[in-house]
């Protein structure tokens, strides 16, 4: 479903790039279609097809 390096980021603060916008939050879950982040102002749900990068914050 997703790489071991991405699995190691679950539960940690990350920066995800999607559609030219950076999103920062705690990586909660990655599915085949969506990425879920918990940010300061609430939850973010990103479509996998638009995410170009996920890296540690």
C-alpha cells in the first residue's frame, strides 16, 4: 500500500505538498486514495493523486 519510509512517518509531524500548496500536520493515516493529517486548526484530507511529496517537518 505504501512504502516503509512513509509508514515510519505515521504519527510524526510532516509537510505534504499537494497541488502546489504545502500542508503541515501530524500524519495520521495513509490509504490507497487519501492522506490524513491533523493540523493546528483541524483535520486535512488530501487525495493521493495530488500529493507530490511527503517529508518530515
